[in-house]
């Protein structure tokens, strides 16, 4: 792993332990409490995870995460320049919180979906960020990671 990526990952982990950061919302980030009332059936959740290329279920909102792991996911996406994604605050809806855990068969929040496919939580996304897999997965979605531009700038110096 390059030195800058290593430093970025360490900063993300430190940042994730602090209080939620303000001003994290970027252009294109859509937030919603739940999929639209009336519970969170598998069909409703299926529609939510497939509605956008990048979908995150988190505690809090991208601009004010309510746990360090949710904050780390938001920061990883931000570091890669992912601006257009759907974020659902599971703290607003207990049925959504339990429903998404049942849907994915994954016991924790946050949960990240790329192109309708469950990726994992904070630990998996951080690992993908560290080993370069996230850049490749984003490329498959037609999203160019901002880290590629940063690396190009460093290489030209």
C-alpha cells in the first residue's frame, strides 16, 4: 500500500472514533429515514438497494454520522470522490434497521451496496480501500475514484 493510502486509512480510523463530523454531505447524496413507511419488506429493501449504484445504510446521516463505523464509510466514499449515493438512516426506523440486517444476513450497520450487491460493512469497505479493490469496483459502476487523480498528480511531481 502506498504511503498516502496508508496515512489516509489511519486518518479515517482515527476520525471515525471521534464525534460525528459536520458538513460531510456532498452534492448528490440523498438521505432518507426509510423506504417509505409501512415496514421494510424484502421487496421494499430489494428496491432500495437496487435504486442507486451506491447505497449505504448507516447510523445517522452522511453529514452527521452517529457512530464511528458509519463515519468511516462516509469518509472512505468521500476520499474516493463518490458524491452520488443514497444513504438511509437506520436510527430513524427500527423496522428498517432490523429489516436490512435480515435482508443481507449481516448483523451490523453500516451496510454498503454497490450496484444492488451487498459488499459488507466498514471493515470490508476499509479493506477494499486499502488493497485497491474499491477503485476497481467503482470503475465497474462508471465511477472514477478521486484517488486515481491524486496518484496521477503525485506521479507527475
